[in-house]
């Protein structure tokens, strides 16, 4: 393979997805190393809505500076925690970066667990209105008075389809659904079925999506608990304390709603104990992993590898080599 001209169109890319704690980052670095031995350079484009934030390192399991010297990484540390970053932002940035990576005769390897970003890149974006800070502030104000279950009940009146798939305390998604309705006058569920905003990709033929999925839910749960405990050991509480000391961050910001950060913030507010913080953080991470797997299973073109296999590298490398060699 080293003596071949690097094939592939300007839009061909490889994705490495999976639930949290499935081993994506380690496999990505190993793949990059093996592809380098075959004469192919690799650059990683992060597909993670939390890694975009500066100063949020421990709780996001951000690749270390040493790891980032092994392969170029993109879409990490590009936003302040005060700023929003949307699926539309990701699609725009990812398309630009893939073109730049390909222009350097390198392989774009998209790695992460934010399945909405993968889906937006592959299937296009729903024609939803952009975020409106004034509408969100009003919804937050009402939620503080009435509680999110009450706003969930309101959502059920105007968009029962969306409300049915959301938990009564899923503040971020309830807020977005009510925001969409307030701005457009239409339920989010109706807009999801409308015409998509097309991306420039033909993803089914131009991409390889490798999905790391657990054979055993209990094994994944053990890895999640170990991962959360490791974050606590490595300073997650101190990291959140530092973010709070800035004085301009609030717990309702998308950045501070990230799993782990939300629970530590509540503990520092005195709302829950340290033990409860750990238990709730692990439970929230398990729920996140479950949602990630649901997203993945809705993508029938993915290539599934068991994330607890003794070695994921050999089958992943075989898939990548076969795809990249025969890219149109």
C-alpha cells in the first residue's frame, strides 16, 4: 500500500464512532501509527461537542498534549465555555478541514461520540431555526419557577412526538424543542421530517463508519465507572472549581451541562453529596452511552466492531485499508 498513489476523492473520509469508554481515542492513535507505517499520513478531526471547549480537559477525557503530538488533531479547544457550538458549526468546520487534510495527501479520520454530528454530516441538517439567546433566557427563567417537568408538559401540548422521547428533566432538549416551536411556530418533530439542508457529501459511498459497540452491557458499565473514577482522581472537581471561579459561567450553559460537570457543579452548590455526585455522574454517563448506541444502531451502513475484543486494531485496519484503496 505504501507504493500506491493515495486514492480517494476530496470528500472521502473515515469515521470512528462509539459510546463513551469504548476505546475510540486509543484505537484512533493506533490506526494512525499503523497507517503511517504503510505510507499514509492521518489527521484526526474530533467529533465531540465537549472537546471543543478550552479549559475542560479532565472531564472530557481530552487527548493529552503528548497524544496530540503523535497525530494532528482538529476541533479541540476552539471555543470558550461561554460560547455555543452547533451541529451546523461542526458540519461547516468538518467539511473545510477534510478538504484541507486531503489536500495534504492525508487521511481524514473523524473520531468521537457526538452522534448528532455524525448524522448531520452524513444525512444533512434539519431546517431548524438557529439558537435565540433571549428565548432561551426566558425558558430558563420559567424553568426555575415552574421546573422542567412543567415545561415538558407544555411541550407535550405543542409537540407530543418530541415530548414522548424526552425525559421530564431533560432540560437541554426540552429547552431546544420549545425554542424551535417559539421561533418557527412548528413542532420540532414536523421540521425533522421536512427537507434537509444538504451537505456537499455523498456519505454512503464516500465514507467508512466504524462503530465500536459493546458485546456486554455490564462490561461497558464497568469501564464507565472506572473512567469516571479516573477523572475524579485526576482532578475533575478542581477543574470545575476553576471554571466556577471565572464568575461568568452558569450551570445552564451547554458546556456546563456536559456529563460530569453538571454533577460536580451541583455538589459544589451543596445540592448533593460527594457520593451522590459520583453515583449520578456514572448513571448519567451510562444514559449517555445508551443514547449513543441508539443513534449508532439507526445507521445501518456502519461497520461494527466489538469494543471489548482482545484487539480491535487488526480488523479496523483491514476495513480502513480496503476502503481507502478502493475509494472512487
